[in-house]
C-alpha cells in the first residue's frame, strides 16, 4: 500500500496548515435538477438564488455549480458551445451576477465547473476547426486532435487507433468534409481540445479570467487529468476482447505534459487571484503518489483533487471496466482500506483530500452504501453523514444527500433514464449480445444490465430535488425535464423535524466546524479486520482526539473488548436518540445497534477559537 514516506513511523500526530477552503463545506448543485423558478421544467439560476437561505441554513460555505454555460446538452452541459454565455435555459449573465452577489452577501462563495478537456462540437472553435484541413489558412484546425484514417487489410477505413470512447463506441468520429477523424474521449459531440497548441491554452486562461474577474471563487476542473495525450496516440492493449475498441487510459490519464499545463495555468491565472479554491477531477487513478503531484503545495498546481477509488468500490472490472454501471457487491473491508490509505497519505508534504460519496456521476449513497428500506433509510443516511463529516479533507455534499434522497425505484423502465452514458451502454450491450447470439432484441436477456442501471446509473443522482409535497415535489410547476422520484421524502417535511436526516446533517456540519480534530486531525484506523465495524480516531497535535465508531450492518454488534480502552470521552454526535444526559453519553457503548454511529471527543483543548472541545481532560491516556 502506497504511503507517504514520512507518515509511516510517525509517533506524534501531525496537523496540516489551516486554510479557509480546507474547513469549508462545499455543496454541489446540478442546476437543471435543483429548482425551477419559471415553470419550464428546468432548474435555473433564479431558482438557486431563491434557495440560498436554505443552503446557508444547512451550513454551506461554498457552492459548486455544475455547468450552466451555453450547451446543446449532449452530456448535460459538460459539452460547452460558448464559455462566456449562460445557457438561456438557466438564465442570463445578469442572473448569474445576482446569484453571485446574493451568495457573497450571505458569506458563501461560488465556484464554477471548468470543462476544458473538450468542447461541444457546436462551439465556434470546432466549427472553424472542421471547416478546412489547411492549418495555415485555418489555424483552429490544430485546436483539436485530427488524424487521417487507417485502412485494414480489406481496404476498409478504420479510425486512427483502437481507443474506446469512455461513453462507448470508438473514440474517433469521421468527418466527411475533410476526410479525417477527430478524437472524442467522451460522446461524439465532445471533441477533445489539443492542449499541445499554446493558443488553446491561452484561450483557456482567458475564459478562466473571464469568470474570475467577475468574482467567481474558483473552479472544479472536469477530467483535468485527461488533457495531455501520449505522443503518437498508440493503439491500446486489448483487454475487452468482446469489443472492437479498447480503453486507452494508459495514453491519456495523467499524461506526459499534464503537470506542465497545470503549472502554467497556476502561474498564468490562478496565482493572480486571492482566496480562490481549485479542485481537479482525476478519475481512474488509485495511486495517491500519482495524484499527490497535482496537490503538493510545492508543485504550485491545484488545492486538491477528486479521486474515485471509494466510488469505484462496486465496479465490476475495476477502473478499466466497460462501464461503471457494471455492479459487483462491495465490502466494508475494502472501504476501510481505501479510506485509511488516502487519509494517511502525504500529510506532512501538504497532500489534502476531497471527501465525497455522491455527485452527479454517481447513484445515491443511501441506496448504494446504506439501506434505503423504510426501516433503515434514515439511520443509514445519518451513518453515512457521520462517515463523511469525520474525515480529513474538504467536504463535498451533493444536492439531495442532506435529505437522504434515494435511487429511483426499480419499477422505472429504461425510458425514465436520460443519461447518454446509460443509454449508450445499454444499446451497445444489446447490439453486442444480438450479434453474438444471432437473436432479435426481444429475446436478449438484459436483466443484469438493468440491475446495474438500477443500482448505479448516473440518473439516480440527477432526479429533481424534492422540495415539498406538491405535484412534482415542488421542483417545478410545469413538466419536469426528468421524472421526480416517487417517494414522499422532501425538504419541507424534514426541515422542522429535529429527527430528520436534514436536521442531522445541519447539526453534524456544525459539530465538524466546532471541532478541528474532525477536519485536521491525524487519522488512525481501529479494529482494521472487523467485518462490520468501521472505527477510527482523529487526533490533533496537542492531544485532542475524536473517536468515530460505526456499525455498517443491520445487526447489532458487540465491541465489548475494544471499548474498555475508550472511557472518558464526551459524546459529540449519535444517529440514535440519546435518552438523557449521561445515558451512554460519556461511555462508548459495548453494543452498537443496526447502523449505529457515534462520535466522541477527548483530550485537552487545542486552544483554537473554533475548537469546541472546551478543555475536556482525558481520564485515559490512549483510545
Ligand atoms: C466528468 C463529469 C461528467 C461528464 C464527463 C465528461 O466526469 O463529471 O458528468 O460526463 O466529465 O465531461
Ligand atoms: Ca426554469
């Protein structure tokens, strides 16, 4: 297991330097599904502005907006046709300025999604690029990645290499007009930019300044570890023999020049703006040493990255799978190992984590890692909240997670799924099975793929937010762009209920803010081999320490022996009601009930203003 060389034999806890963005709670908004202010069925900027008090009330510090730029929505806005314009579905630049102003007025910040590995094929740059092959007359030709065709032994035209698009099919599209192929790692309508060309980079720096100069507080950078491709774009190894196209990951993930580009971005743009934050999306890499290169302060690149090892935990075929929709059961043991690995990595050198368990590319955590049946939904959603707010790193909460939104029901047919990744994977698999069996579509068994969709399709994270009990759960007065989940959980019914998932999140975020050990403390995994208990401590230099114990199962579990070492702590948080002061509140219970989670604090006060430990002294020297 990769570890920072310095953290291996550490005896004393190490506390990282404090930064505003490290202790921040970031709330991700997927605008189209957040709140529709004008009844057209599509969430919009004015809808977000209308809900700012709700977000402030929850304890949000930073809002991250998924893309709202002009886009044909081939990939729900991750295909941008104009970086300097708000798509009219969402509003106008004036609406954005008002949203920013109202966000700042409430003491919150706003970061934007920067999608610059690719543009839309409808972006002017690409329209120009595809207009002619003559680079002299048409310098934009070189802004994208064009290659002449190859021909097989029978003389059939084939793409320049065998790479598979991440969203299925070949990663190349033939352009009849200029008789060349262009590269698109995602859907056909998302041509990859050629970062080798300095004019492309200059254009990216310019569009970043456009938003920063208007007051945005930083960026989440879409698939930023894909921007540099290996020279010559060689064929990928055949690892999925049933497919004609193969994952080309090895040739573009964390590619040869990616760090040069990001250093340049930092020098030319980021370093000129104070108090901004940056987080790079870095899928497919599970090696902390590789990702840490983007994050170590000495490298002057980004503040942090999203790594996906935890959410890849139930991917059949791992990170090179045909599609992340393919599901396999996950084990708590793996979750513990992954969390331990990243929490302990590179702290002395300034590595900093991003903590998340949901986003717009993942299904709902309560359905996936908890139990969304009526009996356990609330408890397990709260347990997952504990598992998030007690980890070191900047915390990200995805819209709806705070009310325990769950996956769409199994009764929904494929027609309710809107995501291109879902539909393409379904179609490709159906086609493949028809070809292999010679049977018509109606006779093909697709139940395994349907199960994958029900568990893991990105669509589950994209159903509109359930605000109240009115039609379409109050998301819109019109017809929603995507069906609203059928259950009756919603914000209105939770906000004044002290026992709700919402109230738990609100309280838990306060507890995190008041206890720096939860944000900055050193991580130590306890009972590493226990099959259902996930427990750890988070200790600050000076001795203040939090203990987290969580039962990831419906069955009660005895932790009798282990508990003897844990006396003399104050209960900070529990997802079961604690009857009266003193009732188990000062002692770790010897039995954890189904999905029970608790957080305790002990040790001397660290002295920081934000520390809520209030000088409590430990009676026992070690957990
Ligand atoms: C990122 C986005 C995802 C999008 C893809 C291509 O992974 O989060 O939604 O489909 O990049 O832009
Ligand atoms: Ca609208």
